[in-house]
C-alpha cells in the first residue's frame, strides 16, 4: 500500500484505506496547509471545471488574481494540485485527485488537532450551504425537495462496527464515482447532489463513560 504521494507505505498509525484513486493525506503539516477556506474553494473550482488558471479561479471565487496565485502555489507545494502542461504563458491548474481524505495518523504528533481543524472548516462550509438550500427550498421544484432528506440517528456500536459502518457509507456513495467529473457518465435526468454526514462517538452521553469503565460496549436499536 502506498501513501498519499504514491511513494512509500502508509504509516502503521493510519487505519483508513481508501480506493486506489483517492488521495489520502495523513501528514499534519499537509492537512493544516489545506485548512483554509480560500484553498478549499479553489479545489471546488478545479473539481468542477477540470482545470483553471489563476485568472479563471479569481473570476469564479471573487478573490484577486494575486490571492488565487498564492493559494494555488501553496496547494501545489503540498501536493493537492499540479500544473497542466499546455501552450500559453499562464498555465492552468488541475487537482491531483478529485477524491480526497484527510485522516488521523496515531503515530504523528498533532495529527488529531490538524484533522479536527480541517473538519471544523468543512462543517462550517457545509452548514452555510445547507442553510442556504433550506432557505431556498420553498421556491425550488417540489420534486427536488421530495427526494432530499435531513436525518439523524443514535445507537450503540463497537469501534469495529463503526469503522465498518463508515466504510459501508463511503462505498454506497462510490456507486456514483466519475459522474461529477465526466458528463458522459451521467444518466438522463440526473441532477447535481451534495451529501454531508457526520458519524461520531458522543462523549457527552453517560453510556460512553460507563462502557469504558466496565471495559465493554453495547449495541442497541436506533432511538
């Protein structure tokens, strides 16, 4: 198994294994470099457009060309994007992979803090997006709203079951791989969709502490 650079084995402290074409980053320095709203927005632009110059990124984001150039260079320095070799003075950029994960390395100092900070920015961005969608919902086609959902669930599970559940959720979403980047893969009638989910052990519920004190875990029905 190679790491996110494709050059060396994953650290033994990394438990997540994604598909071969996914960029899995566990280095805290590289994760912290990504934890910036403008850089995440630039990755969104490159994911949507396939490739873009700093000038095109500026037009898409509302940032200045100088700001986009700076942040694009940082993304390139840490291996998230690369230049496209084509004629012209201003070379466009493209992502190394349109599928990216930032994961904890138990053996790397600062890993949890880096991943938590990255997740915090992601949650904030997604919250803004979802709130905007909900405010617009009454004006959107009822068919679009009828197939959408906001859901939550609470249950008891072991760490092993949670890891498998997480992997199952990821595998379900991968049935649609390639459609975002390649219009030819989209069936007739398909529309752009966003999925955002958070799966976490709740440290504020008494059952967590009790299970750890007794050395056991419990599995129950959804509440």
